[in-house]
C-alpha cells in the first residue's frame, strides 16, 4: 500500500473521434456500427496513387477544441507520417502531427475537494484513426474492419500535472463536458469515440525529477481510469519499498480483477521515424478564420455554471451538477422556461430526477420525461396539491407514462388533503390511539411529535398536508 513518502505524477492522453459526416482525408462515411469494411476507399485503405485531402470541417473542429482548451492556435501546421506496422493500419503509417500541431500550451480548470486547479494541456493535434481487429467468434486469427480507418481524431495530451486519481477523474469529466458543449463528438466510450491512456509514475516527495512511468491502456470508463491509477500508484510504491526496480512498460487494466498486467516493455522508446507527410503541404491558419470560429463558440460549462448561479440563485454545487452535461443543462433551463421555480427545479432535477434515472440505468439522452412534465410536477407540489413524498412517487410513475403529473395525480386520487377539519379528525384518532406518545411529548420528549406526525401521514396514505398536520397536531398537544 502506498505511503506519504511518495507522490504520483499523472498525465493523460485522450483520443476523441470527431463526429464529421466524412472521414479526415476522404469522402467515406464516418459512422459507427455499419457493416464491416463498407465505408472504405483507395484513400483510407492507402492504395497506390491515392492522395489525401484534408476535411475542412475537421480543421474547424480542431480549432474550436483548441480555443475551448485555452490553447494557442498555430499559424502554421503540418502533417507527419508516424510509421509502425500493425494489421489494422493498412498503410503501415498513420498521418498525424509531430512538431507542428494545430494547437498547444493550454489548460483545463477543475475542482478537487472544493479547491480549484489548472491542468496544463501540452498539445491537441489532429490525426487519422486506425482500423479495428475483430476477435469474437473467430478461431486461430482475427478479422480486420477498416471502417474506422481515417476517422478524424483529436489527441489531447495533458501536462503531468495531476497527483491523485481524483484529479484525473475530474479532468476527464471537465474535458468531456467541454467537447460535448462544442458538439464535436458524442464522447461515447463504449463505441470508442473517447479513449484514454494514463501515464503514471511515482517519486519521493520533494524530488523534481520524474520517476519511471507505466502507460496504462484498456480504460473504458472514468471510474476505471481512477481505479487503475490508484492500483498503479500502490504497485509501484510497493515495488520500490521492497527494493525492486520499476520498469518502463505498457500495462493493461483488468477491470473485473482490479489489477494492471504487463503488456509490453518500453525500455527502449519506439522509433516511429516521423517525417513530413509529402502528400499534404503545410497549412497556414489565418487569424481571420480563427476569429470567425471564436465568434461562433458556444457558452462553455464553466460559463454556464456561473450564469446559473447568478441568474437562477441556485447553489454552486447544484449548478455544477446541472451543467456537467449540455443536454441536462438544456433540460433544466427548459423546465424553468415552462414555469417552474428555478430553485425547486434545481433541487428536483439534480437530486430526485437524476437519482431515479440512475436506478433505472437511464441517461439524459434516453430520458422520456419532458421539461414540460417536470415543470408541471414541481408546480403542483408548490401549489400544495400534493406533498413532496407523493411527488417522488408520481415522478416514478412518469418514467412509464406520457401523461402529465397532474393527470396522474387525479387518476390515482393522490390530491393532497388540505381540509383542516378532515385532518383534525384523523389527528384526534391518532392521539386517542397513542396516549403514551402524547404523554411523552407533554413531558418534554419533543421527538414524539415526529412519531405522531408519521401516524397521521400513514392513516392518510401520505396525502395530508404536512404543514397543516404539524400545526394542528402541535396546537392540540399543547392545549
């Protein structure tokens, strides 16, 4: 187990597939899930005589990402050939960017345990994706699907600024939110449109030199990233304290077992023999183009979070939850626009709605409840037509019906009892049936009141107005 003698040094490499209609250097369709090898052509297959042409939309998306990550957008960029052999790489090289990326030297703001921190961005460059090896149902070999070959990627390389797994988790969460707000990628890790590798090393506290790093692959969720980093910190610390040497290597994360295992040694750096791509000239990125793209930039998560606090008077914590995903932030604002009280909407969406969605394994993308229905639920609660407790039950019903909450309440007879006479009669019955609790209250045991209120709510099946129950019951007990 790791001790306080050491600190971790963590850097992340994130690959993001762009959601352009066509690939980066050809007109083939860029779409996940199509029949294997259906979306290929001589360019993305690297056939002799074919020439790549840069997709303008890819460059525009890359500039957007650079601006959103507070990077400097280059005035000149070029493409390079990254040479290596692998069965899913038809040309035996990948068109990438080496020493002249589209953007570099930026940062992402994160919050960890209530404290702000900047995570530096080394570079955000564009490149083409490789194909995909298929193993399922195949004996003694693999098949290759080249549909993914030529899919446009942005590789975002962080500075080694992170020291804890929690920081890596928050960085990835913030990065994903930014990319989704820009609408350049769906960031779906299950489909491979967002992939992450983690570089982890440890060093004695106070030492400036980095330790020997391990690169961790096969990370398919943000939680897996955090768990793998913590395991690797502990593994390397234990090795050093036991007198062993940490070797530079690539390791795979086994999520089921919660361990990393060695994949290949990296004691000698792989020589990719980068050289300028001869079929693509260097590009000049005019400041006019950058200015035009900057003018179209959407409101980003941090800006929207602050606006929610200022405009709607909600807490910073709730604003952070609501703006973490663009669709969720849109849902909240549409709920308010439909007439809901902003603070009540914040509470119900950030806590109750998201809680019930988690129980049902739903996302905001698969949610069928509309902002209009959510606003209607909050309105009838605020009007006193139903209690908050009944409201939670109605919300549960809303997941399986297209009816408005008001219609559900009327159909099920859930309207709140606000008739003081009717409530008083139930209270009299409860007092008569629980004399000991009445005596306890009058003897100074104030928690007996909660028990008696609970009995009233139970007899009315949760439909009695809680405020009136407390008021009438207290009056009768103190008479």
